[in-house]
C-alpha cells in the first residue's frame, strides 16, 4: 500500500505565488491590459479581490509563516532588540538595499541598527513593504521618511513628503512645522522646506502664540525677519515675539543685534516706540545697536514722506510694510455664496504708516466678480452694429480695489493691494493663498484659478463662504528724488 506524504511548501514558492498573483491582478485592474481586454470585449467584468490579497499578505507578516529571514532591529547605543520574522522575496522586491544586505548575510538573521525614533516605527515600515499602506502620527513622519530614504523605498518617501506638506496646519502638542523645516533643510528637500517656510510666514501670528515659536533656530528666525510677505497683526507683535524668543534662547550678542536690526521700526507707531524705549529691557540693553534705526523711524513719523525722501532713501526695508492684519491696514471680507453675483464693499485705512499721516484716512471700494471675462474673450459688435450679449460662462473670479476719491495726499505714494485667501484645514483656519496687485487681481494672473467655488465642499470655502482679508500697503519707492 502506498503512503502519501504531504511535503512542506518552500517559502519562496508560497510567497512568490502570492506576489505573482498580486502583481498580475494589480496590472489587470489598473494598467494597460485591462484597457486592451475592454477594447476586445466591451462586456467584460473585472473582479477585484485585491484587498483580500492584501489581508493575506498582512497575515503572512503577522504570523511569520514560511519566514526565511529574521530582522533583528537593534536600537542604537542600547541592548534593546526587536525581532521581525520576514520574507526575503518581499524585502528584495521592495528595496534594493535589502537585496544587497540579504545577499551578504551569513545566516538567517539580519541585524539592523537604527536610532530610537526609527526603531520605534520599524514594524510600521515593514508592514508597508507587505501591504502598501501605512498609518502614522505627525511625530512619526520624519522617522518613517528616514527609513524610506535609507532603504530606498521611493514610493513611501514621496508619499510621506506629500503627507507632511498637506498636514502643516494639523494640531500637535509641541508643534511640528519647525522640526519638519529643519529636517527638510538637512536632507535638501526643497519642496518640503519651501512649504514649511511659506506656512510659517503666512500664518505667523498663530505661530508666535504657539510653543513652537521658541523652538525655531537662529537661522530660521533671521530668515523670517527678512521677509516682506509675513502675515501678522502688526510689527509691534513681531518685536514682542522676538523679545520673548531672545529671553528663552539666550543667543549671542551678534545674533541679537542682527535680529533687532531686521525689525521695521518705521511701521511701529511713535507712541509704541517711546514705550519700548522706556519699558523694553531688550531695547534698553541694545539701544546703541539700533539707535540709528530708531532715529530714522522717528524722523519718518515726524515729516511727510515727500519731505523725508529729499534727504533719505525711503526705498529700504524699514519703510516697507509687511502684511499686517490690524484695522489700520485693511479689512476682512466674507463673501457668502460667492458664485451668485457681483459683490462690493467699502472700508477705510490709514493714508500711510507715517505718524505725519496717521490722522488721514482713505476710503476704498472693492468689487468681487465671480465670473469675469477679459475684453479679449467677450463678444463684440457684429458687422451690422448689433452688440452681442456678454458671455458669463467660463469666466473666473476677479477683485478690483480702488480709492473712492483722489487726493493730493496721494502724490508720490503707490498703494499695493494684497488679498489673503483663508481656508480650513484639519479644523483650523489658515492662509491658503496670497495675491498682490495694484488695482485688479487680473494682474496676478492666477487669482483663484484652481478654485471650484460651485462646490459646497470646496477647499477654498469655509461654511460655503469665501473668507478674504484685503491689505493696503503704501509704498514710497516713487518718491525717490535727487538729494540736495
């Protein structure tokens, strides 16, 4: 009588069969073969069982069935070791680094030395290699990105970069944008670096009030202070936050002096400058380092800009406004149902930041058109002289901001308008876009070009409304004349 023997399936056959089926099935569902089959037989039906296959791959990792390699993940400078039973075929298919390590190993164990942060999430990293998805917290993003970069898992690396750029506004106990910026700077990721820097610049008021402000580096601090696109309540708010940062971090004197000289004292009203001279310990201590800037600021506040321009260069940063949200500089504008029809509103600002002009007000008229068309795209007169109706479909939003009246006080002053578009991300209202122009957003060329305002759930809308803030910035560069 013959006896049948059930032989154990080799691990490479078991795992290989799963991966072959998974690969074949994925291509059939999402790739060219599916389209080709559909072209041959329009009545074809696709059966998608890929999630069941992913579940089996996850069980394969969890149970360690037919494992042929033990990953011994040792935490650097400790005796702590985490052991993961894995399959060399899966690892080599996902990472050429693992392929090289497995070829050079002497036994079934592969020792990997990782930092404590990376070791803590290594099981998540390996699970991604098996299942193609991953769940993570904000504080795990950098560690996982390091692992993806180290083992050259490019899909995960790119996905994590995208995750970080999309979660800058998420709440975290100690903040995360500054650490992500520093990490991007370290690895040379320009996209992530610029996204973090833009978020910090455009949402500076909320950053100044958070615990994250005290953690920024000296280089990042000085970089922010040089920018004119900062969005905050006032220059005074920036000075007070700078004083708080210096008290907390105690940098060297040269850094303090450089930072203090980056403050735009001409944008701080004279009554506040007098108070700071008397009651700010920082200004009292470093008064000599900024004496010339304070003297220039007081001169700016005591004379008309035209008079000042005869003797000083008013085209320097101390006289250039940032994007201030206080009522002296502009006004918020909430547009309900923005696709319905044209809207207009009026608001007042100061003529300029100079104390000489502090009592002079300018009234501004703003017009929002949801479906504006340039003249080149509109219908014109026909040969018979009959005017064709203006098309409204296909137009795009536009804002025009003009003064209600002209005034001799406008001589030599040009006004830059800035429209700040707010959005809600992860439950927090943040700045999504900033547009600069002199009269119309048409000058910007891309005003709300990607916004689908018809959709109630549009990422540009908050509760079906468009949240804007209009800032008026007087610029004095046109006042430059020959000095006498």
